């Protein structure tokens, strides 16, 4: 019965976890007996899309069963299908079709929920990264093990986890879809949070593509390498560093100050396009 009702990818997953005690119940489980999955990696649910799904469910019912496990108190804990469960409640359904899976360990619950969401592309990049982090940190799975279980390459898992190193504002922007994971990975090419935030603001302000962002990071990195060589020759005055950071924040671009022992020096302000130059000049003229 499962081959007719379950999607190809989900069926393969269920097969990998199935035991003789698994069973399918066609619309026999009351919604009130299903409790949310505490390991659900997906956090954001679009209200408009839920309403659309609820309308579809009213007309055609739930085509893809929810996946649950039976608990000791007779209730069922959701493994996969929270979006369908929420839409079913909104549609006014009292019972839903479920596939009851024999899963005992929390790590399997987390794995299953994460894999099901990843296969359906239901997670935003940050939710996916947070899911991998839980599998790694809480349940002790290596990146190789995670890659094998979710059907992705080891580098893909590594790159996903790197997103968690972003400053909070940039993480929120990735979650909301304001910038893409490609933008975020390019931003991670910079070392400091202030530099990341400066580039992030530039991406939003100028609507930069991922390629343009990568080019800026490459130029910035090359410039930073040259600066590092200068720093090895002479350490920078803390006051000069503070002024540099203030200018970087104010102008939204890389700024370097060079000062000799006599007090003379230069201020180096970088720009990456004609429009960027005019933007910086406007800020300076208004200051």
C-alpha cells in the first residue's frame, strides 16, 4: 500500500527505517492526537501558502500521508508533515491519513524530519544548516555521516554549516530570502563581522548579484593580503585602527590609513564601480 501513497523519495526513506511493526492508517488518526515534532528543523511557515494548501486539502484531501511515531500515552508524535498538519487543521479536518513508523531514537526523528524537508526543498538555507548542526552537535554525527544520510556531498554539508558563522542580521536576511545562500557564502570570504556587515549593506543597497559579491570579496581579500604585509613591518596604532573602523562603517567600504613617524600619511578609500565612487563622494560631501 505504501508504494501507491508515498512519494518516491519519501518511500525510499521509509524503507530504510521500516520494521515489521510499521503500518499505514488511512484517515484514521484524529488530529488532536498528533503532537508536533520537537526536533522539527523547519521554523518558518508562510501563512498565505498554508491557506492555499488548506483550500487544496478541502477539495482533494491529503494526498501525502503524515509520518508519525506512536507514543506511550497513545498519542502520535509527528516525524514529517507539519505543514500538511497545520493546513489540515486550518481546513477543519478532524482526522488525517498517517504512516506510523517504528522510530525509537531522537536522532532518527531528527534525521527523518530533516531529510524529508531537504528532499522537498522546504527548508531555507539557515534552517537546513541548523538541522545539520543539531545532528552534529547534539547527536554526534560526523559530517561524513550526515552527508551519507541526507544524500549530499561532504563539502555541501560543510558549506551549509559555515552559514551559522554569519552575523545575526545576515542570518535573518538569508532566512527571509532577502539575500541568497550564494551571497552569504561569498560574504563568509571576509574575516570580520564589521566587514561582513559592510558588504551585506552594499549588496542590499546596490542589489548586487552573487557574482558581483564574489568579485568584491576577491578584490578585498587581495587588498587585505597587501595590508597584512605592511602590518608585519610595523604594528598599527590602536587609535588609527579605531578611526579606520569608523570610516569603514560610515562609508560602507574598505578604508586604510597609513601614518609615518612624523605624523604624515595617507587615507586609502576603495571603490568597486563608478556608481560606488559617486556614492562615497556624496557621503563625504554631506559630512
